[in-house]
C-alpha cells in the first residue's frame, strides 16, 4: 500500500498525523508508525485497500449537538465539601494482615466522618495477579471489572479462628515498612481456602452462610465473573509450573479461553473456579459494607473510587475478552519535558471500535463495576475519552501516535451510568491534553482535577478564587511527593537519582522550584495567611507543618465543589507512594504509612488540617452565591 493510501486510511481510523515533542513542536509520525497503528487497531490493510480503490468511504459520525451531563447530587448546589484521599493498602492497624483491608476502610470512614469529611478517596481496587502479588501497581490491574481479594478482612468472616502460628506470621507482616505482597497473598489465600469447605458445608443450615446471595452474585456476574475466576485458577497453576502468571507466557493451547485444553482444565478444577468466584463475592460484600458505613458516618458522597486507564496486557481482562482490546500496541504518553523519551505504560486499551458498542459495552461495564460502590469515581487520564497515545509493540514512545476514541458515545454512557448509580464523575487531565477538551468535560458536568502545584500561570500561583466550581482541588496525588517533600525538591532529586531526568535538566528544575516556592509564599500571603520567617528548602518541621495547614486552607477557600486532603500529608510521610518512570529501582505501591489507624488522631497535622477544613467547609454551610452556583451546575 502506498504512503498516500496509508495516510488516508490512518486519517479515517482516527490516527493523528503528528505528535508533540518536549519543546512543544508537532512532529510528523511516519508511514511505518501509521501502518503499525492500523494493524494494532485490527484494520485489514489489504481489504481496506480494495475498499479504497472501489471508492467506499466511512464518513465520520456527527458529534452530539448537546453534550450529555453526568450526575451531580443536589446538595452540591449549596455547599462545598471535603474528604480524605488514601491508598487502601498503605493503612496500618493492629488487626490487619500486613495490608490495609476493607475493615480498615470501614474504620477510616468512621474516623473521617467524625472529622466532618464527606468522602474517602481510594486508589483503584481492581483485581491484581494473585499468582504474582508483587505486580502490585493498582494502575496495571489484571481486570478493572473485578476486585482485589487481598483487601478481604479474613478475620471478620464467619467461622474464622486464629492460632498462635498464624498470629506470629501476622505480626511479622504488620511490622514491615513495605507491604509484603507475596507474604500477604500466601497467608490470606491459605486461610481463605481453609474457610471455603466449611462455608460450603454449612451454607444450607447457618444464616451467616446463606448461599442465596452468593448464587445471585454469580448469576449476575455471568461469563465475566466465571472467566475471571477461571483465569485466576489457570494463572496460579501456570505460575506453580514456572510458566508465569500472565497468559502470554503460557503454552499456546491455554492462551485462548475457548480452547479444548482450557475447557478440560475448567472441568477438572470446577471447585477452584467456584472458590475464586467466592473470593470476589466476599470482597464485594465487604466493600458494600464499607460504603454503608460511610453513609452511616454522615458522608454525603461516601467512597470515591479511582479507575485505571488500562489493564495489563497479559491479564484476566485481555485473556477473557481478546476481541475488545488492542493487542499490538500499548498505552503511553509522548515525550515531554519531564519524560523526554516519552512513556510506555505497558497497558492494554480498548479498541476504539468496540469500547462503546452494544448495550453492555466494555466501557459501560467497567465504570458500572466501580459506581455500584461509590458516590464518586475518578477517571485516571480522562483525555482517553477522546484520544489515547499508543506505542506499537517493539517501538519506543517516540514511535507512537495518538488515536481518536468515540468521545460522544463515552460521555453518553457516563451520563447514563452516573444517573443510574447516583455517582458523580471526576476526570484527571494532566500533561498534554487537547485545548478544547476541558470545555467539553465541563459541559458534561465532569469535575476537573486541580493540583495546587499545577495551578500556575505567568503571574504565579492562581488565586483561590480562580479555581473552577466544577472541580476537585488537592495538594498532591499518589504520583507526587507530599507538600513538604515538594517544598524540599525531593521529587526533583528522585527523578535525578533514578535516571529519569539528566543532571543538567535537574539543575534547571531545582532553580525553577526556587521560583515556585517564592510564588507559593506570595499567593498564600495575598490570601491573608501568615508564614514562618524562615521558610526555605531547609525549613524546620514545624514551619513545613504550618505551610501545609495554610496550603490546605488556601484550596479549601476555592469555589471548587470538592477538596481532597491527602492522608500522607497528614502523617508527614518521607517516602513517596510512587515515582513515575521507575520500576525495579524503587518499591512503588509498597510503602505503608508511618502511623497506624489507632494512633491517627495523635498526629498534629491530622488535628490541625481537619480543623481548618471544618472551619472553611462546614457541613451545614450555604454558599453565598447559591443561585449563581446552581445555574453553573445545571446549565
């Protein structure tokens, strides 16, 4: 096929002819890249060439005249709220098994509710690889439609009885500074397998073991649940044989879910498949109970769940439904000033042609799986509603390109599902995004995600009044240092130490951070906050605490509907949750909080920041400009 034909075909299938560069230039992508992306989109080039010759063209579908609006609760027309964001696994407690669990979450909802919070924001709770627990990134799950059984509070299950040997194991798991995922998985799965036969034996006679809810859960889960459970069985079996947890390493006759070998395996392991469906049911019940605890604690939004932008290329989702995923390219991002080579996140994305197709489309099922528990969801990398940057297999991000997605249909699905579940939608859109996308998202009543350090322009940090109403404002996220760490430049040093940014660029970033510190101090002073006399990169611990309190007061005074207080800020963590761009050189997604749930209220910043939030955003507040706010929310 000639380059001109490739160009026309690429345009027809939504492949952008250019990509951005670190110096903000548009770089043309090659015909070879377009050919690879067309193949990744499962376009038959020879058949397409014949249609091109015959003059058959696919006209683009018209865009919606009116953008459908997602759900917003009525009470937000007259108030602004705040909540606490955290990583569930990072919670310490005297009773958990070395990883934060759903009982810890329930305890946290009681605590946060008593402090006046209206939501708990959580990392993705998607299903991981149980057979390879150290693949622990919540943003590279095995499946987004199912839950993480490692968060099950085993000690809260009927029939559980501990013993001295188990308690010794648990004490060791609790004491570690990093989550020992392998140890946690081994210990929990052994205990759960011991409970499984007893549950089956007593299900018919004991109300605590009533099987009807489980049967209904299995029926509702359908093929998706059964295939996920079957994958877990196969994955554990293959990993035990040394073949690996991901299906791409398995023998070829097990790589297809519809093969005779897989059918035979399922028949021989029927009880194991049922066990893994039971794990999903237990996780479902305990997460539902945590959501109910949040409501009883007075939280008007409750749980706020994060959705990953894609799934592992070799996980349950891509094995269960290969026809709906891109298989020859992975999701990433183009080169930019903070990642000059670009990024390949090694995630599988939905095919643009299948993501929104059918009444039970993949996208609808994925968002509904989270909304059933939540009063809010946050879509990681919300620009994916319009486009994704795809990196062909074997290529570097410089050899990737943007591909268009059916934004109109995806916004329609979000509007319908959010109304059905009474769940508001937040969209994280950082980095390189289309200029008009924020306007479309605002029209769709999807809250933007505003991080303090990103809210700057040529004049410095934006004043609180400049923040939009339809937004969640926060100080930092799981991909950032705490505010104190940012102030010290720890994030810049991390990028240098791990080879993400070269030394010469690091020096520029450190110099820029000096300007940012001055600008933030100016913004806080302009807002009327007093600051310590010595507030430089080597400021004292108390000075940084005062800075943190004032920064939270600052974002609390924004008109943004939601403000998230990061728990790691309140416990003054010194190590980051995640350093983007690293893999083996830093233990991402493993650091625990330095403070246990039992001692949380003794942390000075917990008291001071939450007191500030209650003062700035009391739950019984009525906005002065309620009528004007209502017009904005309902336009």
